């Protein structure tokens, strides 16, 4: 049975959101837009409903989920919020910042993957916020794609992966940020960046007065972040990174008619399919949809431009690195 797709691009739609909220309360799955990517939502307090997320995505059970809230009081319902947490919420919420904090007992183990912490954020998207308010429950929601695939930034991508696995899809049009939220662990003496995302490391450093611990610098907290433990974002064809010009040697085995390129800089080589963006923000916003588009074009290999690491570039590098993790050379 195919999911019902409801168009909410014109704003908050009463009847559509009421129906979606009812389904959430009944333990069903609902896909909804956020400012980052589309989320696959379930009642975060219903362990059985949360397990359906893992089944629908074919997601490993040891990969924790992010809990989405519409009010700070809801964050306090699922987490013990420290003083720093309240300060960060006041500055960056609603927005693409996820905070990892000690979990309260009300949160099912399926949400936290059995950890003592829970990841929480408040999305900056009117449809998402109104849906959560109407549901009257916090909503656990990873990206609405099959595990390992490029995250969905429009409803078409959701339908490709999840169209026969969920009850309803709320179509809010293309997302504004295009990469997932930044994940910040605030359980230690210093905040630790677990996943770069929509809030830049520069913005966090300016606010905190120090540079957060970066991924890999403190292994004890690395496993607490949703969406970082496995290969993600990968197209179905090999993806190589243009970290230097030696990449051209790697793709010589493919005929130019089979090659695709995505990025900011011109490829400077022969490619049948090219998707260029004017700047890093546009690259981040369009990366996942471009990977899916290039798949559909018939390309057999993709080369992705390697951005600078400032601002959203750090998040782009993270996504590209893991998307290319399974690239291979043809026999």
C-alpha cells in the first residue's frame, strides 16, 4: 500500500496536520519536512512505534535517534537539561542544532540505542513544529530514507525509498539547509562536536568561547551521535572525491559518457552529466538531491568536488567522506 502524500507547501494545513498528528499518537509512521532534511517520525515515547522506524529504514538497532520537540518544556520531559543546554536552546533553537544530554527514564531504549543519553532538537520549520504541537508527543525522527542512502531533501526522494513503508508523507517542498543538524554533546566538562551540520563550528565557538572537542578527539562520546556510526548518504554508483587532481586517474576506467560531476568548481575534464552550484551553501542544500538525480541520469560513476572546511563546508566534507566510503574500481 502506497503512502498518502499531502501537499503542505502553502503552509500549515489544519486537516492534513491533524490527520498526521493522529497517526503519530496511534503509533504510526509519518514523514514530515524539516529545514534540514525530511524526517521519518514516530511517537518517541512509544517503544513499539520507534521500532517501526528501524524496520522501515532497515536501520541498525544500535544507531540512536534524534527526538524532535516543539517546546523547551518537551526537551525537559525527555532529558535532564543542564544550564549550558538552556543557553544553547535560547541561542540556536529552533534550528539545526541537536543537543546530546542525559536521558530521562521515559525515553524508550530503542530511541537511545540503550545509551544513557538522548539527542534532542527543535526544528525551524513551521510544518514540523505544528505537527509536533498537534501530536502532543515528542517525535523521534531520523532522515526518511533507506539506511545508507542519500538523505531526502524533497518528497520525491522520500517516495523513492519509503513510499510503501509509511502511512503518510507531508510534502513541504525542498528543504532549506540540505544537510542534517549539527550534533553537540554537552554531557562533559567541554562540549563535543559529534557531527557537523547546519550550525557551523564557527558559530558554536563564538557562542561557547572555546572550540568544541572535534570528532575523533574524544572517542568515549563518538558513539552517542545519531547518524555517524555507519556508511551513509551513498549513491548506488561509485562516488570519488576531488580532494586533489589525482581523482581523474581513478575515473579514467569509465567512458566520459558514463561520468557525472557535482560541485562548485568546473570539473576541467570530460563529463556527460554535470551539476554545479554557485557556493558552498547551495552545494550543501542541493548535494543529496543531485546525487539522486545523477543516479537517475544513467551515470556509472560520480566525482564530487571537495569544499573548503569553513562554515557549512565542514558538514559537506563529513557527508561526502562517508558517502564515498564504498567506492571501488571496476574489475
